[in-house]
């Protein structure tokens, strides 16, 4: 009986640990890239929080092209209201952040 308990606990721990690296890597990337400067939950007049971005992106979640659409939005050059930090995102970084946002930005 104790063996079964330890096996179940080991499996649960392995699943938990294997599921979290992307989220940890993505939130760490958001910190590294300075995204939290504008998109943290703190008030910033012109930038939605990550929760708001995730909620807005939820309607596209799982749809064809959702990730590519969000990558395009993240990297799109703007003439008015220029966002320099977005323009410096590599496609790879934008893809990681887009996946994280589409997954709920937890």
C-alpha cells in the first residue's frame, strides 16, 4: 500500500514539475524583456495587464493562426504610440510570450 502511495505521489510531482517550465520560462522572459514595466498588474495608463491580454486573447485560443496573429500584434511597428520594446522582440521571444499569453499568462 505504501508503495502505491509513493508511486502516485512521484507521478503527480513529475507531472507538476514538467508542466511548469514553460510558464516559468515565459514569465521570466517577460521580466527579462522588461514587459512587466508596462504590463504588470500595477496601473499603467496605456498598457493592459497580462491578465487583460490573456482574457482578450482567450477568444482566439486554440484557433488556427492564433499564435501567429498575436506574434504579429506583439511585433507590429506603430507610427503613433510607438512601443520600442515590442519592436525589439525577436520572433522566437515573441512566440514564447504569445504562447504564454494564449495559455492564460499564469
